[in-house]
């Protein structure tokens, strides 16, 4: 792999795993963490690297681990943003004054974030040639053992990528294919990317339908093996049908979550219940369910994935009763109106456009 200097914004599980994996593959990696969470990279700074165990092994040397955003992105060709959706804008806001010409901002995963980042660049009057792209998911199932040491449970065989606009995708993937450690597939556009994140279908209903169990046990059960029962998976399948129905109207090439799970992780099973509940990646580590309903499986996956999906359904006049029900239940549980606070057409900068104009814009 060609040695390239890159930066990773976000010092959590995914950010540290990607940083180490990129470094092991030959990249010069700068890792940035927000000053509020500097403890996340304290040991990385001390050790000078990050150790991966499990499905990946080795120690990735980190060139710079810092809470100084200018130091982190200076002279880098790609800025990987590996952080929860609600942190994406904050990280890019810090980076705006120091962005350099021809840099790529790459959101992992994007969750429709490219729209917001493009809007931020326009509003800030940034004239530099900055490409913005995103993936449909994080490449890894992983957990942090401690700062600087990550247990990688599994690695996806591939993830999908698109730029905004799609006209930039070929350039972006040409740069990334030489440095990114996971196989990248072209998606038609960033809408196809956002609609393809499996988390909204897998995580959200499992949280809602296991609400009593989560609160009474504080998460003392296996989220996939125990929580994804046949009834829960039937709800997932109906939500998935609604998602795909919207995608067809938008001209997107979407595959079912059942097929996606089998292709990316190699899960086995004849139906979605067998595939998810029988996941060896997620069931061999003991109890791993969230301890609270104020967990990102709701607070991220509902407002940043299900809400934009529902917003496009409303724009198209498509009925999606089960997806809307999950959003309403999640909103009631956490006392939030996710339809208003989530990524809707207004926050994405699309509220004044007709569907034809949106499709032209993203292409």
C-alpha cells in the first residue's frame, strides 16, 4: 500500500480500530480526539500506537495522537470522520479554518451526513476543492479493551461508498482504494448509502421491543442472540420492506438486510432470525446489550437514519407505518421529538427542493 498521510477524527472504538488498521497497512496516521474526551487517547499518546486483537492483529504506529485539530489535519490527503452522527458537525466545525485544497472528508458511516457537511462548507464560504464522501457502515464489529487496545470481533468483507455529488465518486474511490484496508464498492449516490445502513433496521426495533428487558436487567443479555427473537425479526423484515419500497421510488439499488448480513459477515441461516440470532461474531462475548434506552442504537439510529428515510417517504407520499411507529415509540421513550430534532429535509438543506431537484443535486 502506498504510504499516505491521513487523519482520523474520533478516538472511540471505530476510530482507534481504523487508525491502527490504516497504520498497519502502511499509512501515516494522525488521530484526533475532541479535547472534551482526551482521556480516550491518553494511552495512545503514551504508547505511540494502538494494538488490535481478535479478527485483526498487530500494532499500528500512530504518527500523531492529539486534541489539536490543526495539527491533526495539516498535510493530510484524507480526513476520516469516525464518530457518532451527532458529533460529525462539531468535528468539521473545528476543522473548517484549517482545511486544505484537494482534501477528502470521508464519513464512516455517513448516515446522510454528507448533506450537512456540504451545507456547512457552503455556509462558511469555503472555496477550496474539498470532496465529501461517506460509507454505509463501519467496517468493524469491535470493542475497546482500553485506550490503545481494541478487540476486533469481525471485519466486513466490503463497505459501500459514494460522494456528494456522485460525479466525484470515481475520483474519491481512486484515491481511497490505494489506502483503505477494506474493499470498497461503488454506490449510485449518497442516498443509496444512507438507505443502506443496516443499523436502523437491526438496532432500533430490537431496542424498542426489548425495552422492559433492557431496563430490568441493565443490559445483562446478548443483544443479538437473546434480543433478536423471531417476532423482533419479523418487525425488522416489514421495516426492511418499507425501506426498499422508498428506495425503488428513488431509483436506488437496495438489497435486503438478510442478504446484506450474509454477504458482509458471512452469517449463516435460512431467514433473518437465524442469521442474526446465530451470529457467531456477536454471540461469543457474553452479555453485550445496552444498559439504557438512551443508547446510540436509539439516539443515533433513529434520528439520523430512520428519520431521514421517513422524510423521503413523506416527500414521495409513501406510507411506512412500522418505521414511523418505531420513531414515535423511540421519541416517547426518550422524551424527544425525533422527527423535529433528527436529520430531516430541512437540516439536510433539501426542504426547498422537489424530488427531481434533489436527485439532480446528488448526481
